[in-house]
């Protein structure tokens, strides 16, 4: 605080924005002496004072808070009466968790570990044979979601992968009577492909790292209804009215999950699916008479077919965008199981946000060209 360790001034309104980078933040207030009726330190878990207010402090000897994101904001406000010593605080980057359907990536800051009395070589997971990569700055575990002792659960329509990250103060001997580090590491898997991550640690005792990730899916054309030969050369030349076959699937097959085709829309532009949209399927309901769902909502892949067409008014390009939903196979009340369901009836299903994919390009043979782009 201003003038620390001497008394601060009246009528202060100071704000500190803590933004160290990709990793999460451990804030430590080691000294705090203010007038409790009127002078306060506020801690916001986010990038501004409009973020969630998590602490409101006046006088204490020691406070530690771990951010749930990559930003913290600290504000100090005083009135016009009594002034005291103020406060002293410090922060350090802690770590992060990145999740996808391919891997869990755990990063722990070595400086943070050292401050707790641990070294990167002491860390291990449920499967002790899964070892980290250690650099001068970080300890990194990177492994497929279904390995290293990960446990999978279905919680409120979401798939959760969890593990425990442990560390002993010493690697020598067979027993210890010292306490050890134990962090719960979790991935809360969403349906879209852009990862969000947050970090939660409760001071004292065991702690948790929670990452929010997305399943990786791919979409591709196939040459026939057998779905044996994938189209790999683009542009994909087709005839007008030719049957086209599309498959969307998880990059890592998982029989405990199902994938549902929510919406597929065509457009003459790969960047604009709103100005001139043509829907093949919308909210799970068929919109084009040639659209044929083959598999949707019952396996970890979805398949459909439709007949090739072209847009009018001078354009020969067509792009296909599909939105899919991923649900636990055991949840028979999920969005994936209900099939056709207009959006008005789905407002409460926020846990099933859709993932968007684009596929192509395809061109019509001969004079009329049909183009799709991935």
C-alpha cells in the first residue's frame, strides 16, 4: 500500500491488476493493518473490479488466495479518518491444466513447488510410472486422458476426468512422518473445441487443480455409404444430385460417449453462415428433403448423407458447417437422446453447448461447380 510500512493516506482508491501470463496466481498478504470500520482491501477473482469479489479484508497477519483464472485484481480504499500501516502482499504464478479429448496437460511452476519445500522429481500421479518433464521453470505432465490412473465420472451431464498429483518431501527411504502435497487434478469436459481453464486451491490441507476442456472432433466426406474411403483430396469433384456422405467423430473413440448432430447449414461463404443459410438439419430436425441421418445420438460418431446442390445468384461455392453435441451414453435424458427439439425447449440445457465444424471444399463436375471447404 502507498507509504508502507508507514501510515497510508486518507481518501485512497488504489487498484492493482495482476496479470502474470498463462498460469494461475497465488496471492499472499503477509501483513495487513487497516481501520476495520472504514478502510478495506478487496480481492477480485478476475481482470477488473467488476469480477467476483472473493475477499474483503481489514486487519490480519496472513492470508493466501489462489485465483480460479489467469487474473487477479486488488483494490485498497480508505476514508478520511484514522490511518494505519496498510498492507504488504506478493504473488507468484502457480500452474495450469489444459484438457482435450487427446491429452491432459498439467503444468506446475517450480518456484511455487520450491516455496512449499518440494522438487519436481518428487511429483507423481495415480500411476507412479507416469513421469513429468522437468525444465528450469516448470514441471509438466502430458498424457492421454485414459492413462496415468485417470478416473472418469459423469457429473450433471458432463464427463469429468480426475487424478491426484502427489509429492513427498523426500525421495529417500520407505516411510515418512512428514506431511505431503496432494492435489486433485480434474478436467471438466465441455462440448466445444476452445479450451477454458481455471485453477482452484483451498489454502491448507489438500488442494485441487481443475481444468475445463473440450473434446476434439473431426468431420470428413466419404466416397460411399460404407464410410470406408475418406475423401482426402480437395476440391472434391461431385455431380449435381450426387449422394454425399459425411461423418463426424471423436478423434479418440470412446464407447461411453455419444455424439449428436444438432445443426448442419450450408452457405456460399466459409465466413458467413447467417446471411444466406440453407439448413440440412436444424435443432436435430430435418430441414432438407434429401438429408438422411444414418447415425446420430447413439454412438461416438455421427453420419449422414444428402444430395449435392448449388446456390443461385451467380456463386459456385458452397460450404457446410455442422454443430454437434457430446453426451454421456448412460444419460438417456440428455439432449443427444431426444432427437428433434426446437431451441425454445432447450434453453435450460446449457451444459450441452455445441461444437462447430466446417468441411470441404467440393466442386461440381462440368460447367456447374460446387465447392466445400474445410
